[in-house]
């Protein structure tokens, strides 16, 4: 019997498991790619060698007021590297610091503290520039700029509307509802009003009660995705002057910076991310063993669910999934965990439609994935065990213990020809079944 030992991230440490090589189907990782050696140079290149647009200096003029939309602290973007380069370029054009407003795209998230503004934007930029935290619930700070073909009235931050030019920043990533993050998401949900955001995100459910999640609103899907198209229309109404987005590898290293037209440059980023982070597979496994990628990606269950949402694409329906998730702040945010503990899915969906929120939808979709499996085991801290059980999963102290339980389950099912896939960075690795 030939064994192979795998080490998976769990918090700031690792968990190991030994598997028979004859049962191994895939060990999935992001593709080996060259990473950007100089991040500031990559940003500068994105400003001067754009996609689908003239360079930034040919679009912005001296005297223009400029609003720069930046992601909030919950997103991996490297804004603190990007923003000084953009501001330097604007200064060289003749745009002064006092003509620049930074708007943090909170979406429905809470406002930053001043310390968090400095972390996101960088200490120097936080001192030099005016920073406005978007508040989706402050109607007086919103302006309606039109209505999408889906009947969504687009209310967005008035500071962005009144600026002469708007620059979108962010990071291209996989998104379980919008297909991809980044790009137009800086506008909706980033700087949109609460009702606009909720109406948009409710499209992630089917029109009919009982239909559950909308299959058109899924990771990597853009074509015919109404949630994405509604976002795109909202951004088109604002007509941003320029976009700068980072693209990261599955291991969190900067692959590239795309810049130029707000939609065309972002689309290139999506295509490149799909190429470097998606992994073609020929068949689904009976068991998938995955990790969110360790700290900080497994700080809580809300973030950790990204591992489930990618691993499901590598696993047979009715299969087994095992995850290593440290989750020191397992109950954060409370709005997610309160929904996540619901087990009656009919009531869950009905209540979600009546009071839609993004954390509630993520909880619903996560429970649908868990319910689609025979068992889901979670290797975590002992103090998290009761919470894991409430979520319909089975806790374990070690990966070897979880694997032993999974093997007993396979034995009960009479499966001795089972196949296993390992995903050490499941949150950032997207399996694509070749049809």
C-alpha cells in the first residue's frame, strides 16, 4: 500500500492526512504563474498602457474633481500600494490633492475606523486625502441616476455623481453570485443605496418560491447572469472614467494589475483569473478534502464558506467533503451565523425572500451545499464543535480523525473504489469539469 501525506492550512498552522495513492484523483492547486515583481510598476503600467481606453493622463484634465472608489477592509486588493501611484499620476496631470475624494465602497458593511482607513489607503494617503465612508442607509447622501431594465432604481453615493471623473479600483476575484468580483461591483453594491443593493442581490434566488438559488447566478458565470447584468447597467449609468483592478493568484500573490475602460479592462482581468486559478478536471470525486487557505481566510465561518462553494464543483452530489477551518471568530458576523443555524430549508427560503440580505443568502446557499452532500466534516477548535453541529456538519479535532470517520461512512455505503480530491487552497481554486 503506497501512502502519500498531505498538509493543509488551518489557521496559522497545518493539519496532515495520509491517503492511499491508489485512491487519489486530484491534488488541485492554482496554476504556476509568474507573479508581479514590482507592484507599483505594475499599477503605473496599468495607468499608461490601458485596455480599451486612452491612458489616464489623456482622460483626466487639470482642474477636474476626481472620486476614487476603493474597496473596504474586508477585501484583498493592495489599495495601499495602488492608491499612491494613482494619486501621483493625477498630481502630475495637474489634479491637486484637495480635488480628490476617496470613497470607500462599504456596500452594506459598517464604516471604517480612522485606523482602518489608514490601513486600506496607506498612512500618507489617509493624511493627505479626504476620505468618505459610504453609508448605504443614508438617503440624504444618495442620488438616483436611473433605473435598470430589471426595474432596479439605482441610488448611489452623491459624492461620486458630482465628481467630474470617477476612477474605480478593486480586485478581480471569483464570486458565488455575480460570477466575478471587482469591476462594476465598486458601484453596485460598493457605493449603492441599501434598497438598490437588496433588489440586485435578490436576483440570486429564483423567481418562484421553493426554487432556491438561481443557477444563472454562479461562480464564473457572466452570460445571462441577471445579478451581474444589473450591476453592469448601474455602472454604465455612472460611466466611470477609468478602472484599476488587481488580480491575485490562488496563493494570494499579485499576478497583474489591469487598467483602462471600466468594463473592458475588468473583463480581461476575469479572463486572466479564470485562466490562472481555474483547474480543469475530467471527473468528480467521492471525497474532497479542502482548506480555505488558512489565516485570515478561515477567521470565521462566513469567510470559510468560500471553500465549500468551490469544492462542491469537484465533488459528486451525495459525496463527502472535509474541511480544515480554524475559525477563531466563528460566530462573526452574527447576522450570518444566526441564519446559518436554520435547518428547515422551506422556512429558511421563505424568510430569506421576505428579508433578503447578503449574509443570509450566503448562509442559505451554504446550507444547500451541505445538504447536497452525504456528510461534511469540519476540523476545527474543540470550542467550535457545538456550532459546527448546529450548521449541519460534523466536527473533528484533527484531519486524521475526520478522515477516519469519512472512511467508516464509505465502508457503510460499500464504497471501496472511492476516489479523493485534495484542495489545499479551496477558496481560491476553481475546479471546472470538462464537458
